[in-house]
C-alpha cells in the first residue's frame, strides 16, 4: 500500500520530512480491525509531530488520526463489528484499562495510553489497523469527508467545553478560530451560550459571525461583558493570559493545546477571585461517542477540502501558514 511515512521530523519549510512510500499492507492482530481508509483529516497535532514540536515516540511512523473508512477484515476475537461497516479512528489508540485513571473513567490521563499516528501507524495511508475497542461508529448523515474533521478537532473541542465548565446560556470566549473552534461554537450555540470570538484573522471573525458569535475582536480586545468560561485554541501562551483577563470571577480558561510556546508572567490579580486555568489532555472514548451523537443531533457542519494523499505535506504547510480554508482531508 501507499503511505506518507515520517522518518526524521523537521521543519516543512526546510525539507520534506514526509515521504510517500510503498509499505507492507497491514494485517489485523487479535482484537483489531483492518480499515480501508476513505478520508483522513489533517490536524495541527500532525503538524507538530511532523516538525518535531512533539517528540517522536516511534519512527518511522505514518501520521494521521482523524480517519473514516470501511472495515475490510476482523482480527481474532473481535465482536460487535462486521466487514463492510464504516468505522472511524480518533487520537486515542488504547489504554491500560487498569490504572486509577482508567478505573475512574479518566482514561485520557492513563500513563500507558497510546495514540494514533504517534505510537502506531495512522491514516495518512491507504489502509490501517485499529483496536476494535477504540474504533468509533460514524453517525448517519455524515459522509466520509464531512465526518473526518469531527474525530479530533470536534471531540477535543467538545471536551474543552466540558473542562471549561460552561453552562447553557453562559458567556463563553473562544480564543483562536481554526477548525476545532468552528465546531465548538456550534455546540455552544446549541446550548444557548453567548459566544465571544477572539482572533487576529478578519476572515475568521467573519466566519465566527456567520456561525452565531455575539461579538468578535482581537486577542487583547475585552469582550462586551466578563466571561463565565473561555477556551484557547491558539498555541500561544500570551493568548491564554488574555483569556484569563477576560474572565468573570470564578471563571475557567481551558487550554486546548498539546503544545504551547510558554505562558508569560502575569499579575496575580488576573488569577484572583477563584479564576482557574486548566489544560485539556486528550479525550476519552465516552467523550468521542457523546460528541458524535450530539454532532448528528445539532447537526454540526464541517468544511472540508479533499486533498490527494500525495499532497499531504502541502496540506500541512497551508495549515502552518494559516491559509487553509476549512479542514484539509487526505483522500487516498
């Protein structure tokens, strides 16, 4: 099969860390599904892995963790799946199931957790395998192209809303307005929230208004009223501080980032009055299932652009430059 293989992480601007190669066809092991990839959405985490902002756990590796495809074969011991069904693959590739975090329903914090495209080969390929216990059902009403962006940006955006503690009808800030935030705002508006969007991009501000934002502005522009909660999507620590300053007393900033450039010093007064600052680390299977069900109910709409598998590096460059219009989805 063909796959985009990462051998040596490095800046995309300086070379081609991803190489399209012929690699052996995968075979499902016990408890696994073999999936023929129909679509794999590109995520900022893929960019950070390819460029080395996140230290590699396995090399060579095939990135990609927002996958929709068709089950082509079942490994030994698989129940509940049939050949020919659609299956989705997200970031979480497996957990130990036995540690205190897993037993408490917080498997996203499992120290032995494994991740798609980081610990095992992902979906920037024609075929892949996935544990049947972490594979997800694709909701009716979403074709492959539309479903793929839901599987990381959508799921982690949903968990970020939960971590922020925002309640229906509350005042919510979204700082940065890329693919994940455009899905999160649709959930927040479904909950009746007043949403303030902060971003440098005029195009993104216009998109936010189209999706129901009550107000828009730059990162340092105060919202019309103090926020009950905020989620930061931009991987910049200064944005986190700006969101913290916009909070009302008792509010929470949830940092939706797996990599951040560092948080600058800020006055204790910005944190006082029981304001909270929390990171968002991965998501659980229950998060993914709940979000996909909700996405079908709303329904959440995605904007996806089909890109040939061979152009995967170019799609990542556009993501890095901020010139992507919607989510790039690689189609083998």
